[in-house]
C-alpha cells in the first residue's frame, strides 16, 4: 500500500471515530507499528490531524489531557523502558543523593540498583516501598496522592523538595520536543517535577523513542534542562551531550 493510500485510510478512520490509536492503525491497515507512527507523525506535521500519546485525534478536536494509569502504562514499550532503566541505574553512585520521579521507567530502574549505598527521595509510594525492601535509605515526599499515577503532588510536596539538594535526579515524561521541551498531562505533577529539577545538580530524563514528537498539556522543563536517556535516536534528534542512546 502506497503512503498516500495509507494516509487516506487513516484520515478516513479519524473522520469516522474522531480518535485512533497506533494499535488500531496497525491492525486495520496491516502495517507495522513503526510505519503507523511514522504516518501519524507525517500527517501531524501536515496539519491533517493532531498527534497524541499512543495515537491521534482530529485537528478540530480538543487536545487530550487524560493520562493513562500506571497499570495501563507499565506494559507499554516495556522492553525499551527496561533498556533505558538499566543504563540509568549504572549512573547512580554510592555517594549520590538521588531524586527518583514517579513513573514506570523510573520504577524499572530500582531492580537494577542492587544494594547501593545511595540515598533516595521519591514522590512515588511504590518506588519508596521497593527501595526500602532492597535496603536503600529512602524518603517519601508528603502531600496529595494522585491515584491514577500513584504520584504525590501539591504544595506540601514542593515545599519539602525545596529543602533538598540532589546530586542527581531521574525523571519521567509523557512527551519530548525541542520546542515545547518535556511535557506531562497534569499541572500538579508538572509543578512537582519542575521543583525537583531545580534542586538537582544533574537531571536525567528517561524517555523511550515513542515519546519524541509528542506534546502533552503542560511543559515542566525545557529541552535543554536535562540529559535524555533513550533506546533509539529518532529522526530530527542527534546523539550527543544532551541525548544518550542506551544500549
């Protein structure tokens, strides 16, 4: 099937359904996931649709701000997330005071840390429990617990974070672009991420390649604010000081 034929089919599906997922495009058109993502990206750049996390909506439709739950995200791009998490864990040294952001990729880091002597602060209840079970020294940020992402947010969380000075911070993100930077659907989570990043000497953002080119509702940091760890360098981005490919 020629690219123009695929584009027409995708736009036809959108006109009918108003939103589509990459999985739906892959199944209905009988193409690979990478081809489906590439076609959606091309149509987004042409202004024919709006690319969102995991799919697309009509250009005239409202922007999708809902975030999947941890249970929904944990198996998505799992192999890529584990690849990134394994590399990120090697960057933690025994003398570090680490901020570990809520999220599935940062969560996968924990199993690769071993019995490190580093100390941790996190806004994720599940992360704190796993770190404590491994014998690590861990501090859990206080505040409002957001049920869908299991992250602690709010003024109390930010006030606590402002007291700390981290050697390294590891953060999750829902979207990455050079223009909009790192984005997330929830304003409360964005504020906590932004506060924590300010308190870190070095910031690492863990982002699988599917996150690139996607813009979520709220920017929490500029593209230059952290070193990105990813499993594959996507078109338009270059490996270097600010972008590390995890092998």
